[in-house]
C-alpha cells in the first residue's frame, strides 16, 4: 500500500514537472508558436501597419516599406483568347499546363479557365478569358513573352512541333551566352519563351513586358509593389536593357522582366493582354502607398480598393507609369475563391 502511494506521488510530481517545462521553457514555447501560426510575422505586420497610418506623414508613407513587409505573391496573369477550348488544348497538351478550374458566366457573356503547373495556393496561374463572339485579339508590341523553365528545350520543342505548334525561334544558346532558349507562339499569338533551367518549384518563371523608361518603372515597382531588382543586364550592342524584378530569388518564384529598347518610349498594349494579379494582406493600405508613389513617378489607381461586386473579393487595380495593369487581391479572399 505504502509503495503504491509513493508511486502515485512520484507520478504527480513528474506530471507537474512536465507541465512546468511545457509552460516555461522558451524553446518549447517558441516551437509551439511557430507551428500554430504559419506566418508568425503577421502579428508584427499588423502592428506595423496600424503605426503607419496613425503616426507617419504622407511623404513618409511613400517611402514606407509596407509593400516589402506585406505578404505579396504572384497569383496569376490575365489575358484574352479567341477560342477557349483551342487554348486549353494547346496549353495542356503542348506546354505541360494543367487545367485548374473553369467557369462560364453567360450573364456577362464570358467564360474563363485557369491553367497552371500546380495548385494555385503556391503556383502561378494563367487566367484565360473568352468573351462571347470575339475570336481574335491584337497582341500589340508591348507584350514580350511568358517564360517557362524546362530541363531540355530541344526535347520540348520537338514535342510541341509534333503536336502542330509554331516555333518562332529554334532552340539554341542566347546570343553571347550559354542558356538555351526557344520561342513558341500559342494559337492566339502570345509568345512563350522556353528557357533551359532546372525547375525548383514552378516552371512558370517570368512575364516579360516592354516599357519606355526603365529607371522610372523600377522605382514604381520597388516602391509601390515592394519588388526587388534581382538582375539587370545592359546590352549596348543590341541596344536594350532588361531588369528582372520579383519577391524571391529568380529560380524560386515567378518574376517580372521589364525590357527597355534604347530610344523606344511607347508601345501599343493591344487588346489581348490584361493584367497581373498579386496577393496582399491589405488592399487599402497598399492603395495608399501606390497612390503616393504614382503621384511621384506616374501611374494611377484605376479600381479603388474595396470588394468586387458579386464576389466580394477585395482588390485594388492600377496602372504603372507605362500603362501596364496590376491588380492586388486580398490573400484571404483569394483563398476563399479557391474553395
Ligand atoms: C500555327 O500557325 C498556323 C498559321 O498561322 C495556324 O493556322 C495554326 O493554328 C498554328 N498552330 C498552333 C498550334 O498555334
């Protein structure tokens, strides 16, 4: 009997000891915190953003690092095609995309389809839009290409050609370099660059647009969107400069490539390409910064921050100083849309 009592006492002490460690050990506690909040710095972000609006002046806002602290991520690019089924067929059979979701909205006379290389919670996607009755679009000369990473460009090109795809630049190393690339045109005339590179996560690695003033646009994308300049290449011989901008390293996330051709100040945007969508934790806070940066370097807000009628997803839409459109989409609302 006495023996049993001491066992129970020991058991109780041991239990208390474990509980005490669990509550007071900073290492265990921080591990618990980290695993229960997927983004622990979120809390600090909110504190930061409320400080921002309460105590900083407008000009300090324009210099604010909210866009860099925000949870930004490339979500998708939107453009128009003249035949949705034809586009889906080409993207899935020749380029390796998966059809992710599709929707028909007869009341507004359009349908759309999302294609990508994986689930939209962590992969970039293309939103193809078909407007009833419109069978072709002017691509314009400002849109450059979409870049897709592939381990073997020669093999990819062979497969695309076998399926009737149009190769507009045969595979081979880039001029003055070693990276093997090729260009393919989709059935609507949008160019895809196949770039030989090992794929770490998402093969959709870039969107390339031409712009009329590189320094001005870099300023806009850094300050208003929180992008980092990942790489800049000047090629005086070919008379162009490119800048690659993004939220992570070039081989980790989709990036925006801006091309400046010496002396060319303007491009036609055409009617096909629409916009890039990027996630944010706060469309209102983001809009304040965009507005102030736009006053300084150009560009303007075209869709005021707030919920889109019908679906309720909060967005803010705006043009860069060159006229290219971006839409910031509330991260939580976007996840709800995916459900
Ligand atoms: C290739 O180009 C031809 C001629 O423009 C066109 O008829 C055909 O549909 C294109 N094929 C694809 C898969 O885009």
